[in-house]
C-alpha cells in the first residue's frame, strides 16, 4: 500500500529570510500547499483550520521553540498523529536523538539546500509510512 500523498505543510520559522527561501522551495519547486507561521503561537492558532499533513518546525525560536510548539499542537484535538520534521543548525547526534525522541520523522540541517528541500520531505514522508 502506498503512503498518503503529502500536500499540506504547516511551516514554522521566525527568520524571514529563511522563511522566504523555504516557502519558495516548498511551494514553487515542491508544489506543496503551505501555511507559513512566524511563531509557535501562530502555528498553534493555525493548525486546526489548516489541517496539515506534515509539520515542519524550526527548533530555535523566541518565546515558544519548536519542541514546545509541537507539544502545544499535540495537545489539540485531532493533531496527535501529524508527522513532524524539525529544521535546525544544531545537528550533533545527541541533539538529533532528542528531537527524534519527541517523535520527529526527520531532522533537516540548516543551512538546507532549497532545491532539494521538497524532495527531502517527500523521502522522509515515504520512509515514515513504509
């Protein structure tokens, strides 16, 4: 059985330059429908109406970081099973292991290659459902 189609991504990134590059890569190159949020609180407010297939969360953000955002989203009805991928510059083995322990299906290192970001997410998605 093939995995469900990945179409809708809730993307949370506080840095506007990174947000612009990733949004172009995911919408323009990848063809995804994207809901882009600048903070964890914005993501928590948007998730129920947007109904994403995947969460793509920056780890280090002011206020509510990526793990705290995931925890808040997971506490909402109907969101516990949404797969999550984290993006971070901190990719030492113990840091990646901690994010995987939170349920991440993948951790993408920053800086990322915008031309391969969409395909990277598709591969992570397919592995998750394999």
